[in-house]
C-alpha cells in the first residue's frame, strides 16, 4: 500500500462513526457491531456454547461473544498478538497448521458450536 493510500485509509478510519462509537462503548474494534447485529437478529451465540474466533485480533468479536454468554468456552486464534481478554483463551498461531488444529482439539475437548471469523 502506498503512503498516500495508507494516509487516506487512516483519515477515513479515524472519521468512521463505528470506530468512534466503538471507543465510546469500550469495544476493541468496529467489527463488534457486526457481530452484535448478528447475535441480536439470529441468537447466534447463547449461554454455554463453545465458540472459536479465527483471525481474532484485536478481539472485538471475542469480546462480544464473552459479553453475550455465560458459562461459555471461547477460544481465539490469530497470527497477531491480542491483548488478554478475561474469560477468553487465546492462541497466537496459524489456525491452518496441523499442530494448531491438534492443540485446538485438546483445548476444546469437544466440537465447537460456533466458528466465527470477520476476515
């Protein structure tokens, strides 16, 4: 990405109303609102579910999943580091690699109810 395109993206991003609102509401990303809409409309995530968030950094969807469930197991994976999120287990690895898949299965001990990704 060229410097002028990068600068243009940053200017649009800073002025984006969802970016501003996410900061006010304490969300990690503007993508949180996408999941909130899906959860509200379809009851996608419910208490006690096992949720896996692929490509999770910075953690907006994991945050929404945790805030909308009780007694749920939430596992987040990404190549980028993600700040710790209470009640969410994070793995900083490539979810496409076999060794990561094996680790995920060990952690979950069961099938996931919901697999999320906003990539």
